[in-house]
């Protein structure tokens, strides 16, 4: 294997590592958003219908991120 292949392999591993880090941050933000929606619902600032709709959208976004990471 020559030096160009080593650099390419290192670059690809770095890109994958950065993607995993970014996805981890995105999922943590998604969890934080779900917690905020729960607080808004509990204090009456968010209707049950809107809470469910936003919760479903948040869940679907999270699942799409997870699926995107696995492919």
C-alpha cells in the first residue's frame, strides 16, 4: 500500500468519526427538545394535540437520523 492509500484511509476514518460525533450531538439535541415539549405540555402552554404532533415529528426526525447513520 502506498502513502496515498494510507492518507485516503485515514481521511475516510476521520470523516466517519466526525459524522458519528455530529449525529450524537443531533440526537442529544433531539432528546432535549422532547424534554422541553414535555415541560410545555405539563405547564399548559402546549395543547395535548399539538404536543402529540410535535412529539411524533421529533420521533420521526430522530429515527431518520438513526437510519441515515446505519446506511
